[in-house]
C-alpha cells in the first residue's frame, strides 16, 4: 500500500546522493591544488626521487587518474564511476582503490559506533523513562547525576582518562588499535575476543558520555506523556503498572527519541574521527584523518561521500519506519 | 434505608499547598442504589471531578484522600491493597472520561485498547475470540465493526467517546462514573452519546454517576441530583423535586439561571465568583453570594441534614 511513498522517499534519497556527489566533486577542485604534484614534490623533498622527472611523472599520473581532461568530462566520468561504485584510486597508497580502503575501514566504525550508539540509546531511554516513573527504584536517583556530569564532558577527554587508568596504570586493557598487531584476521574465537577487548575502552568512553543525554531527553518526554489523558484513562481502566509504563507511556514518549536515534546513527561516520584517532582504531574516521594529512583527494572524497550516503540512508529509513511507529503519520497523499 | 450499591461516607480529599491545606472534597456523603442514575453538578472547581477520581482512589500527589470511606457493596475500598484496587477499577467501577480529552492511546488500535483492559483483568482473549468480543462491545455502543482496526485519530469525537464507553462496559461494571462525557461534543452528538450511555447502563443494570455542569442534560438524564459547592455536597434530591422546589439558595439560583422558553428576556446569573478553596469564607461557603444570608450563615458552617428518605441539604435556611 505504501509502495508509492517508499519509491518517492527513495527518489529523494537518490537526489541527495547525487547532489552530495556533485558538491564532493567540485569543492576540492576549487582549491586549485594539484594533489599529484604535491604528493610527488613531498616525496622528492624527502629525498626519494630525482627532481628532474617530476613534471613528467605528474603528467603521467594525471593521465592515469583522468585529471588532464576538461572539467565537464571529469565530472561525467566521476558521476558514472560513482554510480558503478568506483571511487577511484588512492593517491597516497596508489595501487589501492578508495572503495577497498573504505570497505576495510567501514566495519570497524559501524561496529564500534553503531553498537555504542544503539547501546547508549537503549540504556539511556530506559533509564530516562524509569526516572520519570513514580514506582521506579530509589537508587536511580543516585545513579543518574554522575551520568549527567559525564554527559557534559567531551568523550575524547573521558577516553584519555580511561585510557590512562585502565590501559596505562592498571594495564588491564590494550591501549591502542582495533586488534592486536599481527593477529590473524578471521572469524575465530581468539580474534573476536581480541577485537572485543580492544573495543572496551572506546565503547566505554562513548557510552558513559552519551547515556546521560538520552536519559535526560527521555525523562522530559516521559513526564509530558504521563500527564496525558490517555494515561489517566489507562489507570482508570485498571491496567497493570507495567502495561501503563510500557504500552501507554514509553511507547508514546519514545517517538521523538527515535528521530534522534536515526540522526545519531547517520552521524556515526562523521563523528568517528576523534574516537578513532585517539584510540588508534582502524575505522573510517582514522582513514579520513590520515587522508587529510596526506592531501589524498580521492580518499577524502570517498569518505565524505560515504558519510553523506550514510546520513541520507538513515533519514530514508526513518521516513519509511515512522508511519509504522506513529500511525498518525500516513503513507497516503494528503 | 433501601439497598445501596455504592456508598460514599464523609469523603475528604485535600491538596497540600505551600500556603496551607486545600480541601477539594469536604465531608461528602451520598449513596447510590442499583440501576440509579445519580447526577453530580457544580461550577468548575467545585470538586466534582476530584470526587470521581477519589472514588476510584486515583488522587495523585500533592492531593490525598484525607478521610472517609467508599463502599462498593460490602467492600470498603480503603481496605484494599494496590493490586486489588487496580482489579476493581473497570471491573467494579468503570470510568467514562471527559469528552474533550484524548483518552485513547494514539498509537494503539481500538481493538487492542479493549484487549489490554481485558488481558490485565485476567480475560486473556486472543485472535478470533477477542475479535468477536470487541465486535459485540462496539455493536453495543453503536459502532461499526471496522472501528476495531482503527486508530483514535481516524475517529470522530462522538465515535471516540463511544469507544471509551465500549471500554468502560467491557467487564460489566456495577457502577459507571461518567465525568462530563459529552463536553466538547455538539448537541446532536451529545444526545446520541447520552442515549448510548443510558442504554448500555440499562443493559448492564449498572448504576451511573454523571458528573457535569449542564443542568439541562442532568434534568433529562438523572434520577437524583447532587449539587456541589466549594467541595461540599450542599443538596441532594430527586431530580423532579430539585428542579421544582430547590431547597438550597445556590441550587435555586443555578436553576433560575437556565434560560427558559416561556420567559424570554435577559439571562440571569449568580453574582460573584466561586470562592478560592484556599481562602474559604467562615460559616457557609456560599454566604457572600447568597441573597438570603443571615448572621448565622456568616459564622456557623451548616450541617448536612436529611430531608426525607433520599434528599439532604446543607443550609441553615432550608
């Protein structure tokens, strides 16, 4: 029944992706820098290559990357390539393709930040709902203020403190990386445990910092919802506290939270830079950071493109799911 | 005295306020016979709705039930624990909420809102059995079966109110408390909803308390009427008697304020405003607005006196 609606939303998603790709193409070229020449000059100044052949090499590489063609041709090529999922080669790590590098980094970021975002959302939302509930256990009142205090601290700062405490002072957790160097990558118990051990520090710093925010927002919504007439009537209906709490209060209070969750999930890719750089996590944020340092045009473009697709897709999913969550929003055209 | 189904005895509800205790329901007693339609009328803030909530023991902080007792048959409600009281709501005493309110959960289908109520009272119906029960209930309040699948926002105000009535009668309660069930509905729909309410009440053999301030509606619907003023029940009498021969000056002025078809002309009101419950005047709370007030009214609080078998009044002059 909602096929038209879904198709329309998907069309909007595609337009966003196309606009993003276009901006992504033109913006870096406005700088007038020649990334290939820069790269070669840099290497030359480090004493690797002879100065004489540089102009020659720039030409060859530019040909190779298609940078010698007119801008419009470049743009059309680029759009065609993007449509085929080809994001060109990395300039700094030449034979490797950008798609390869992103594909390698993406699971780390989605795993770490996706999981921590979902966990903080679930935990924070439930705690926030309980906080507003008169029948909630007393200890919650003592549990929450520290989380609110943590919420005010940037998570990289908390991350550094935790790192110092747990990895440096007590040495119970690894200090750096997504897995132990030299570990054999694969779906073995040993490797999975190793990855989990490495994920504890960054996860902890993100979750501890964000739970308070989710709880705060949910508590506010919950208080409003509990004042609604249908909650009073639910009580007059003699419903169990649990039914009223879950089905009448939380079910309604969670609607705005869901919007926030979709946006938060869309932003995990762009929010990954700081965590990943601090904890040396091999994800997309670290990749972007490195690419900016190396002036690696195509990788930067590729990552930014991925971020935009991620955000667009999260919004698309939210649009599709929202009518199901809140029947007052319908598929039908008004 | 004849058999009673619900008895309210010296019920008092107080709200704790920084500047002292506010008594929203002050020493109210009345009783309800089986099948009886009892009206509770008064101005805004006179304690009608608080009464309704207090009977169901649903007063929230800073309010509290200060004293008194509510009997449902032989059961004293203050003696019930939380869970027994919960089970008694809807099954023993059901509420029909105000018509102007959003009393239905916006994200749950009507069928499931009825299902919730049944399930939490131990009637765990599923699938077809639930669908049949819901269809019967909807038919009883004059709603088509497809309403079961609908969400509240897909229904009109009158339909929503019928759905609320369907929920209220789903466990065949002995007493229905309808708190301004037709506020915010236009007169045509109001009449239909009241007819529905009256019919299901007769089918069930339940007694009903109709809370409201529409004296015309009261005159058409109830058997006996109680008038509340500043938290007190100042007069109770059979509806015919109270309309033709009101005993309390407040009741009299209330009835005189109704426009009539025979006597055209200006509308008559009651001068002054209802007092703040926080700063009640000494003596009879109505004396500053009462044209017949005497010295005694200003100093001595009138006691509730029985006037025959089913009437009471709290006035020195009656």
